[in-house]
């Protein structure tokens, strides 16, 4: 199983992190992002979006961090990480949407602007970051994990860009419930870090 | 099963549409959006995000259109609409992320600005609309449906804001494969429309 990977990408890291937590076999193939390899002919054939991560597992080719988490969970992680019961799976799914929407356009975008010079609206992404971090912090006030009372792919999808939010000028220091949740996640067996967190 | 609903919301419509396609029992409760009922005490208790749709099914309360589709598919729609096999489910999941990310911040945002006077970056949302519509149109050049060769919740999640994109100044006329796909979806038994599409 091959992951087209960038060490500094939180979306790639979420795949590496989850694979490590469930001990799934994963070979990482570093992509030369600065040289635009992800927009080159070979990788565009695998993912017309021109983005990484891309997962290749035999004939299966997948883009999108959340979709790859679902794949790995179904294939290797099992019920614990991605419950099959309707209301439990939907609970986790709510957070996969948060990862694709509010985290992507909040802390992730702020970091793209501040760390990588991507042109976008910093004020907007900072406001979105405050909004989503406040919601998540409140949500975690009486919970250990984002969904279904145990660690799931919801946590793996949402954690990465929060753990490196400071690189986009977003401080997480004051969100005490988020801090405690991150510490819990970082103590899971198999946890691995990425540069910056 | 109760849907807190707004007739003009594409995210609410995707729930109504899918419920109709699979013949799931659904009572709609109109929310007075203009009066800010979704930001009022009662609905904020159900969804701290201050957004609709919200689905209430006994003790189960769910926010986020994509999560609600997953719930309905697991409970009523079955394997046809939300396959359980790892690579097939991940294929559909890729498109749930597209709905939460690129569609939300492309055609949906353009429409919010143009139709409802929401303040955001119109040039950015129009550029994102062009980008995602081009990708989807190319994807559909040799396919009838977005994922796994049959209608799934992927189509239900992505279709709504494309079908009303013109209300945000985004023309879909030139995307012939998208046009054909929309026509196929509109011919499914149980299809219902929303104002504007």
C-alpha cells in the first residue's frame, strides 16, 4: 500500500498517523511538492485534483484524506475506529465533514498563507479558525473524544491541522479542552508526530 | 424522523431528495431562517453550529448534510446507496468530502453572496466553482454517476448546489457531461425538485 506523501502536509500526516495507530502496512513515496510533482502528468493521472495524499493499493487509487481514512478503517482498523451502526457512523461522519470544510478553510488555510505564501484571505481563515476551535473546545468540555466516546477516525481527521495551527498564527493555548484532547491522542499506542506538532 | 428544514437550502434539500429517493419517512419542520431561528436557543441546543439541516430521530440528533445522508443510507437506503466494501465506500466518501469542501466553498458560497447578500469573496468562490465544475465534468465524461457506477449518496450530496448554481452567477450550461448526469438523476424514481432547479 503506497502513500504519495508530503511530510509537511497535515492531510498526508493524518493518513500516516492513522496507519501507525492501527499498524497498517504503508510505504510512503515522497512527492516533490516544491517542484510541482503533484501537478505533473504522472500524479494527475492518479488524482486529477492535483493534490496529495494519494493512496494506491493494487488497483485501488484514492484521493482525499477523509476517504483514505475510511478505506483504511474498513480494511484494517475495524469497528473500533469506524463504527457500522447508523447513528454512530453518522456521528463520526459529522467530523469528517468538519475536517473537509471548517478545518480545511480555517487553520489549514491560515497555515498555507503564513507558512507557504499561498494567496488567500487571512482575516477570513483566522475568523473561521476561532469559530471552529471554539465549537470543538465546547464540544470537548464533557467528552474525551470527538465522537462515540472513543478514539475514531474523527479524531485522526481533525487533529492534524489543529496540532500545527500555530504555524498559521492560530494559538490553541487558551482552548483547554482541546489541549487535553490532543494530549490524550498523543498518548495512544502507535502515535507518531509530524514536523511542527 | 424530523428534519429541521429550509426550502431554499441546498443542504436541507439533499436530505429531502435522498429521503424521497429511498422512500424514508421524513417530517419536515420549517425553520424561520430570516428570523434567525437556527441561531435561537432551541435549535442551538440541537446544533451548536447554528446551521440547518438538523435531523432528529428519537434520541439521535445529527447536523451536517453528508452525515445525515450516511445515517439515512445505513438505516433505510442500504448497500445500493452507500456500499460497505472498503474501496467502494471510500469512492463515495471522496465525493462527500467534495460536497463539504469544494461545493460548499464554490457554488454554494457564490449563491449565498448573490442571492442572500452574505459577505464573502465572490471572485474566489467563482474561481473555485469553475475549478470543481471542470473536474466533475471531466470525471463524468465516461461515467454515468460520480461513484461506483450507480446512483449513490455521492450524487445526492453533490447535485443540489450544482443544480442551483445559476443563482450564484455560475453557469453550468457548457458542462455537457454534468448536464447529462443531472438529467439522469432527475429521472430517478422518487426524484423531487427544489425552488430554482
